């Protein structure tokens, strides 16, 4: 599938358990245009800054990447463990003259290579409340309509926020509000021209009030998808390659993983495709880490 626009909606804190607690018909694929995978979100050495790193992985397709939350003093670029800037799908889009748009939590900008790499934004630092689903929907649609060709990344904060406050019923409501955003997007976006990706950076457990690495949902929606396609186990790092594939862009330099849009097409064509994540992605990750210089070699080179 080649499209003009990609919307990546990141629902901060929504793991598969949080999703199934709520009534979420749009994300559950009731409209019959959804490919669904269960995503791994394990993040190496993430510590307390899970959310920015998860966004960095989605943008670069790279497993060894770090980023800090963008704000007035930090633009939110992605770096590898040697301190080098890592190319994101936003950098590739800039080189191809496509729009790079971010809405909601500031972390959304990380996917696109940082706040200075955006063509427009409605982020927290622009005064947006990322947990207000009505405001989020309005701003996403406004910028989506203005965009001719490009990537729009939106990060909704309501699920994570209520999870940290151990507000179980609030979290369930927040998932349902996120689902309303998805429902409107599916109605308003021309799915012939648009790929909608729904993902989560990590789970947030409303009993403990903490982040976790439970599996998260990953949904792809566009006009070519009929019924419900099972993607099996996927990884959030595959989002970068998937966005690049959908827009016909070069894959970011250090991206690993599969183009999930292409996988959907092969599954729809009835091809016998191995959905064995262990075989496919672990092989790629293995090759990736084998190519990495050891720390002492990296020092000598630089
Ligand atoms: Zn959080």
C-alpha cells in the first residue's frame, strides 16, 4: 500500500490489558479494516525515561537509541549509545520534502527527529492539553487537513496520566476517549490515501501507578485491509520501516524490522507467511547487535 499520509497515534500507557478493560469498538476493529498485532515494548536500559525512548525506537527503528523529552531547552533528537544522532523517519521525510507534524505530548516530536524538524506542531509546549480528547481530535484533524503529503504523529496522554494516579475507572474512560479519537480519524481520513497506525509506547498499570513492559496493541488501518488481519507478535521498532514503506520513502539508516504494511498485503493475498517473530526479528536484532562496535573500538574510531 502506498499512501500520501500516515497518522501515527500513540496512546501513552495503553497495554493490551488496559485496552481490554474498556469498550473500544474502533480499536477493536469493528469496522473491518484493521490489521492487529501484539507489540513487544521491551526497552534496553530505559530506566525511568521509558516514554521518550519508546518514541525514539518508533522513529528510528533502532533498538539502541536514547532521547530525552523535548521542551523549551531540548529539541528531542535521537542518539545512539555513542552520542551520535540517529536518523528518524522524520529526517527521511524532510529529505523527500514531506510534512512532519506533531500533536499532543511533546514526545510525539521525537519520532520525527525533534521539534526543530517539524513543519507544524500543536504540542504541550504550544499549550495543548494532551489528555483532552476533544482538543486532541480538533488539533489532529486541523493539521491533518492542511497536510498534503507527510507524517502526523500524535501522542495522547490520558491513559498514562490516570494510570499514574491509580485511577482505574479514569483509565478505562481514557481508553474509551482514545477510541473516540480513533473513530473520528477513521471517519475523517480518506483511507485510500492514508494509513492509520495505532500504537502504545508502553503500558501503565493503574494498580501500581507505574509503567510496565506488558505487550501493547499495534493496529494498522487503511482501505486495502478487509476484515481483521492477524499480524501476530510484532515490535514497536517496526513502525519506522512501516511508515517509510507506506510513503515510498527510504528506510531510516539504522532501522531493523519488517514493513508491516507489506506483511498485511502478503497475508491478504493468502501467502503462507511465517509470523514467527522469534525467527524473523530476533535474527535481525542479532545481526544488528553483531555489527555494533564494542565500546573500546568505538572510542578508538572517534
Ligand atoms: Zn507515564
